[in-house]
């Protein structure tokens, strides 16, 4: 649902560190997956597996299944936006060549953008620090982009990545529409389940029946995305919310881009110029200041954004 309040100072170190690494690793496994298979098909099968695992875990833990029809419909609708649309856009951006670090940086801006959208659309109060943090974040992104967009995938990839960020923020606001507080595991399983069919159909009609170039890598990537990024990430986030308050994710969000940059350097051989490193530092500082001044709402249904 939506995260508010809380502080990273009260979070257990090991689960918090694991959560940041899991969150960041999604920006590595996503590009690896689309290098081996087409993006919509990868996502479709990821969500099939995640739905089965999520429902199985909810049953094993005997989580309450109470969810009236209206709430179920709202959960499903928000899930389509948060998973099928938002992830679909980001995976298309990956397929077009968007870099892992830039993708993580764009999504790190989402909590602050959500707060600004809430102020504009819902009349909620926004602080000067949040506005300044978002401006600093955008300035940092522009420094990372530089004057030539081809080194980060080209203008189309960047534009699609920005649309994914906007969709993530709108979906986060949409979670307030759910109103009730259904069980997190069952809610996530429903959202995974409703997102899989449209992505699989879209993949079959636009990518073909078997859009796989490397079967082994595709299988490993889908398993990693479903088990680690979707399910393990969800479990870690639930633990952090219980231990540190519902602002846990917001207080850690700004750590993802630098961790992703290190992982991308180690795994994908992505490198950043000194100017891009400066831009990364500026953006991270802006997001950190904005999210820590007044925790911006972030989605916790699925943490493998990638």
C-alpha cells in the first residue's frame, strides 16, 4: 500500500541492507532478461510465477483472505497500472538500451514526484525541501544524461523511462483509492495475477510465440525477477514496515541509484564519467533530502522495478 512516516534510523541493519540490494538488483536482472528474451513475454511469465509464489506463501502463512468485491476490483486496477503498465514501459526502455543506473535514478525520483502530484491533484501540503529536492534530482539526472543521449539508450529510451517514472507515481497515488487495507501478500498476488495475461497476450501478438534468444539466461532472469525481486523484496519490505514504520521504503529509496551503479559496473560493465558521477551524487542528495524531510509515499506492492 502506501508508505508514510518512519525513519531509517530505527530499521534493522541487515534487512534494510538486503532490501536495498534486492531493490537495486532488479535494475540489473531486468536488462539481463530483455537481452535474452522480449520484454513483454519476460514480464508476463515473471508475474505468472510471482502470483503463484505469492498466493502459496499467503496460504502457507495463513494470511487473511478477506477482500470484498469492490476492494478486489480496485486492487486489480491499481495492479495493472503499477505492474503491467509501469514495468512494461521500463522493460521496453531497457530493450531500447536504457542504462540500469539511469533507470534506478529515474525511479528514485518517484516518491518526491508523487508528493508533488499529490499537492497538485489532491491539495496536499508540500514542503520547500521536497520541491528543492526534486529540482536537484532532475538537475542530477540532466547531468547524467549529458548532451548526447545515445550513450544512455537514445531519446526514445529516456522518454519511455520517464513515462515509467510518471506511471509509478500515479499508481502510487492510485493505491489510496483502494481505501481498505487488504492483506499485503494476497493483494500482491492479485496484482501479479491480473498483470500477467495482458502482458502475455501483448507479447504473443507483438513478439511472437517464442521470442527467446538465450533460453538459459531468460530462465535464470525470470526466476530471479519473480523469486528475489518480487517475493523476497516484498517480504523484506514487510519486515521493515513492521520494525521501522511505514516510511521504511521512502527512507531507503535514495540509496538505490549508487548501489545500482556499483552493481551495473560489476555485472553489466556500465561506467560513468566524472560528470555523470557528479550528477548521480547531486540527484541522490536531492532525493535523500526530500524523502527524509517528510517521507514521500512509495509503493510497496512490488519492489523489483526493473
